[in-house]
């Protein structure tokens, strides 16, 4: 170790803070110059932490369940009545749906309709919140050799969640449709008008660029559009809600604030690609 | 009280166990801060959980900067800031700059802040939290080159002010007991 005089050491100690503050500015420039540096560092960190989070997910899930069980006991009667009523309504809908499905099949058979290929999917557990104050994303623990690719589509049991943006060795990051940078081509179901769903960082993304004369109606269902070949058509996204300031927003069908398990679908979409790291060989998509 | 190592005289070599003990006690503040930061990333299913990272890191940094400035020296603070950026998905450099600024200012005003009681420390922390949240907000907006809502920044400042007493009491207890290298 180099022996320094007390004065020199004191001077050095005084210098550390300004030098490190300057280094922070340097880091900002570096982050701006090489945007992928931060992404790569994040995925390395996420890969390292994923086993710990996965370990914690078990007891946490148990805790969630027991809390839900206790609060469920509280309103058991009301919940039961509501479910019975809902079940009756859904049963009526089921018969309608079955009849429509049969009719649809018959019409498609008459039209020699080419069926959509059945997509392959993997299911993964959400282990960590991979977002920040100004980013909405979740981290999936997918295990090694997960076979998930960038740009694949995440759905929960109710609807669209988002798209895979980053892949680690055993993790994947899914950008939620509420993120500031999320843009999704959608169709308003009753008017069949196209629009773009724009994330606002809030709970409800906003609808933009619908054609004149077909403004989104309150309660209207919103589904994905196959335009630009980024999404398959007709995945449920949510329903329109016109806010107090008269801005049409979408209430997502997926439970984005309490995601536990999501399915990642590979529709083989080659449209608008998520940005790819340069100098990286294209991944083989053979499966 | 002078440290035993600095007092003149002949004394036995420090045993390995004791050295480990001292190291553990010295590492307590940084270790505790990092552990708490990692815990905020687990999906608890709380609304606006992203604000928790800032709301937990800032009291840790502030309390240890005041209680024992050597506990979190600037290089360690820089690394904690970097972890803050990576976990919070912020542009690189925002965390280090914000935390080092808080560290530097709290060190400069330390005599004044320590002379007053707990309540004034809390009041001063309100200013620090607001300043740090707004600084981070401005830096992120500038680096992402897009206007960002200021609401979340104010919320995380408010949340950190609300969480401050819990951390202050816990860490001040630890300061005199398990995190004190002289008790090793």
C-alpha cells in the first residue's frame, strides 16, 4: 500500500465526491452513447437475481393466497350471490357462443377459409417488477433454454399484457401495454375502426389516430389489429372508457397490476421488430 | 473515546473472528441498503410499487450520511446509485448523481442538522426528498428527451417522507448496537 501524508490523504478524501459526481455525468454520456450497455447490464443483473426472486415467489404466493382467503371469507355471501347471478348470465351467453361458433365453422367450411395456424406458447412466472417510475414492465423467470424470442406476445388469462423486449439467459422482460413507449395497433370492435393504443405510464392507455367519424364509444371492446404484422388480429385488449376530460382511454382486460403467470405466444410475427442489438448474430428460430 | 487500535501500548493481534465481526459491522449500512433495495423489486401487488425503490433508498442514504459519514463513503454511494439505476430502469447516471448530491449536502449541513432534534431532522429530510425527487425527475426527462409527468416524482418524495421515521429509528438503534465496529 502506498503511504501518503495525512495532508495528501485529506486532500484526496475531499476530492472523491467531486470526482464521482463528474463520473456520474460521464456515466450519463456513456449511457446516451451506448443505449444497449444499460440494457445488457440490467439483464445480467436480472439473470443473477432471478433465482432469489423465484425462491421468494413461493412463500409470497402463499401469503397472497391466505390474505385473499381471509378477505374472501369476509364477503363470502355477497360474492356467492354475485357469482350465481354471473354464472346464469354466462350460461346464457355460452349457448349463444356455441351456436355462433357452429355457424362460424359452417360458414368457414363453405368459404374454404384458411385457418390461422395454432400458435405455440410457453408459460412463465412473473418474479419481479422490472419497471420503474417511468417504465412499466415485468420480469419473467423462464429457466434456461426457454425458447422465448424478442417481440413475442404476452397474454394473461384475460387479455393482452405486452410484448417481450429483452431476453436474458434465464429471464425475459415484458414491456406492458401501459408503458410510455408502448404503441399497439388496435381495432375498435363495433365500428371496426383502426386506432393506436398509446401507453401513458398510468393505469389506462390512451387511444389515438382513429378515423374521423368513428370516435370510440364508451364500453366498446378493443382488440388487436394485424396491421403492420406486429400482432395477430383479435386478441382482447380491453374496453373503452371516456375519461372526465373527454379523452378516450382503454381499461386493459389483463390484470396488469397483479400479474402472476403469463403465457408467451409465438405467432411467428415478423413485422415491426423490436430494436435488435447490433453486432449480434440473428438467433436461430428453429424449434 | 479513542478506538482501542489507536490507543498507545502493546496489545494482542486482532483475531480472525473479531476482524470478521468488525467487517460485518462496517458493512451493515451498505449491506442493509442494498438488501432493502433488492426487496422492493419483488411483486407484492401494491399499487405504484415503483416508488418504493426511491422511498427506501433515500432515507437509508440520508440517515447513514448523518449518523456515520464513513459508513457509506462516496464510492459505495456511487455503486448504490448505479444499482438504483439498474433496478429502477432509469437512464444510467441519474442514481449516482442524485444520491451523491444528497450525501454531499447532508455532510455539509451535518453539524446544523445533528444539533437539532429528530423532528427537525425529519423536516429537513422533507426538503431533501423533494429536492432529490425533482432532480431525478428533471435528469430523466432531459436524458429521455421527453416531457414526463411530475406526479410520480412528488408521490415518491411523499412516500419517502412517510417512511423516514421507521428507518431513522431502526438505523439509529443499529448505529449504537449491531452496526457499531467498536463493540466487536
